[in-house]
C-alpha cells in the first residue's frame, strides 16, 4: 500500500527534539518533489535537481520550520504567536496557528509583500499589521514583543524553526542516495542555508538521537553550500548589514539577516560561497524555470537558479557533478511577474470571437 507522508516531525522524529508525548502540529508538510531539471542539466553538464518547496501546504519551505515552531509553542503553553515576515513566514505561521488553535499576529513591511501571501495570512485569521519600515524593523519589533509580552516568537531566530527546516537536506539525501556535490539556494534572513547545512552535517556522521540511540551516518559527504542574494539586498556580499535593502524579489528583501554567523559558518565550513544576482538575472531565471523546466516559482525563489546560470556563464560550475537547487516558494504567491515579457512590457492575452475558424487561424492551424 502506498505510504501516506506524515509530515516532517513524524517522518524524522528521531532526529528532532520531540518525544512520543509531543502533541504534533502538522499540515502534512515536506515530502516535496526533487525534480530533475533537464535544461539546466544540459546547460551545465552536471545533473541538476530542483527541490520544489512550493509544494508545501502553504506554498513555501517555511512550513518545515513552522510545524516545529508551532509544536514548541503549544508545548510551552503559549496562547499567541508572533512573527515578522516578508510574506511566506506570515502565511505559514497563520495557517499553523489555526491548526494549533492559537492566536497569530504578523508584522509585515508596508507595501512590500505580495498579494498572494497577504491574502493567506488574512484568510487564516491572523492579525496582520503593516509596519512603516522594512523586514529588519519588523523583526526588531517581533523580537521585543517576544521578550516583553506574552507572545511566542516563531521567526527563525527560534531554534525550533531551524530544526524543522533541516529536514529539507534529509529528504535530498534520501532521494539521491547521497548528498549532492553542490547545494544552491536563495539567502534572505539566512535561516534556510543554516538549516540545510545543519541537516547535511547531521546526516553525514553518526547521530546521537535523544530517543533512538546512535544512528549511523546516512551520507558519505556534505555539499558545498552556494547561497545567492539579490544585489540590492546582499549584506553577506557587502560584509555588513544594508540599511535600505531593495529588490523586486520581496521575499529576500532583507538587509540585516538574523542567522548571520551560522550562514557564514555554512559557507566557510562547506567550502561554499554567498554571492549576488541582479533583479534582471532573477527574472530571467524565473522565466527559465517556468518556460524551460515546467516549474513555476516566485521571483525570490529563482535567485539560486540565477546564481547557477551566472556561475556557469563565468565558467565556474564543474561538470559531471550532482547539484540541487532549493526553489523556495510557489509562483502563484506572486504571479504578476509571469505577465511581463523579457523587455518588461505587459502580456496581453489575445481576444477572439466565439468561432472555431477564427480560433484555428489565430493558432496557425490548417484544417485536416
Ligand atoms: N525564498 C523565499 C520564497 C522566502 O520567503 C525566503 C524568506 C527566502 C527564500 C530566504 O530564506 O530567510 O531562510 O534565508 N522569507 C522570510 C519570510 C524572510 O518572512 O517569509 P532565509
């Protein structure tokens, strides 16, 4: 009988801080497809795979961490949770808080989150406040609320979030049979690059499980972690926080990443890199994914692909390797970017009369 995926906590319980007694808050997250990217593989001469995180319950990778954070919130007896967000964390927090029966407040930068994400938080009944400031300002306030008020912080500064998100690395190894040579992903607040690196490290050595004794190593190696930021919001490339981050990829419009030290460690310990891609390169990669691979992502999610294409053009991508790119969120989150052509003009669907001959002519079809 086909196995029904049980969500990341139950699938990886022995490698997470939970016990049999834990009340698990889940919407069935994880178990996302690892899709072979045919055209990127042809381009680079390596085997390139996409970890399609838009297939999670709320359409982004945030659900992996949120199942753990909300489980921890319930365990701590919290009545309300709070987060700052560029959109996806708020959508995920709102949904999982609903599943947990908790109140949820979300702080988002005014005018800088996509309509899809905004509507998710509202639909799930969160109290949404648009802050006159950027994500970094929102996170500042959320942290202070968590410290001084009776609300539980579910941003990735909460270690439970990173624990949940590390399962992305486990799934990649479980699918491929070993770790890839390179793992590529977008970097914003830097929780995800930290989480993947933690997951890869834990899978490559014997693991002391709190509930299941010593588990053997699953992979023989760890990948080089390649992170890509939007050029207008690239503090790791600058080497210091950016006060006015700017990019069309609103998901990663972040100037002062919370997981700074762990992201630097992921880059350096793995022999990896964190570099920048322009908004134009991000939109080109966004178009590449939808039109050549059949995978629709939001712009921020295309930053990793943009980075790989850029590195390939510079002759810096090795051939004959296995490369995994996490594409972090679904294209339907922010669909407006698909309705623009490469030169920036708006796509206008062709209107036709209710008539088969005209439709056939418009499609360039001759009658049989
Ligand atoms: N991709 C998407 C679609 C995101 O929403 C985010 C972060 C990232 C990549 C970057 O991941 O922060 O772990 O480095 N979004 C957060 C949010 C900040 O509030 O939804 P990161």
